[in-house]
C-alpha cells in the first residue's frame, strides 16, 4: 500500500493510515513492518452477503494530512 501511494512505510505510519468499512468493522489492516494489506479478522462470506451471487467488500483507506 505504501508503494502504491508513493509513500515510505514510516510516512504511512506517521499519517495514521487505516482501513475502514461501511459497517465500521476492521476487516483489513496494514502490516506494520511491510505495509502490505492483510486480513485483520475472519471474513464470513455467507454472513456478509447472505444469498447474493456477487459478494463485494468495500473499504476506504484513510490517510491523515495532505497528499
């Protein structure tokens, strides 16, 4: 994620980067040492999407400060 944003990993941490979803659950997080996107908790497709054919989990990345 740091590489995709053109930031050093330390800058990503300093800016309080975090991922949030619509229901305010933390499904994903940023690995502290690598900046990689990782799952933060078990994701249950049946619980999230019930009977939907297509399951999409949307989240936003929040980075404080100007880019």
